[in-house]
């Protein structure tokens, strides 16, 4: 399968941006990496209370199949992390890298 990359923009509930980032860094990133995802970077837009990141997958399954495996994994369930507790809105876009 060709590499699929998603640009994800999350609008975080007021006052929870730093807590969200810490949980993302400590819990979500390690599991994503363990399951073969690539994290292309992450940015904060404090003015808009947004968290923006790039996640890619380049493996034998589709991005969607691998993402479903992530969500169904016992490790993900053990996090006890409900995105709705932190996120007001999400915008996930599949993007293509362009060579300059």
C-alpha cells in the first residue's frame, strides 16, 4: 500500500490543551509508533486552542485498517482516554506530500 498521511486538527476544550498534549505524547504516540504509524510532527495553535499533527502509515494494510486495529487494541482501551473529554472538534484530512 502507498503511504497515507493525515493532517489532523483538533480543537481542544478550554483549559485542557496542555493536558491533552501530555497524554497524546505519553500514551497515544508510543502506541501509534508500536503499530507502525509515523508521526510527522505536531504543533500547537494556542490562540485557537488547537492541536495539529501529521500521522502516516505505509504498510501492508490500508490506513483505515491499521487505524481500526489501533482503536481496537487492548492497549488503547487500557488508556481510559476518551477524546470527547478533551476535543470539541476534529478535522482529519488525507494529504499528499509534494516535493519542492
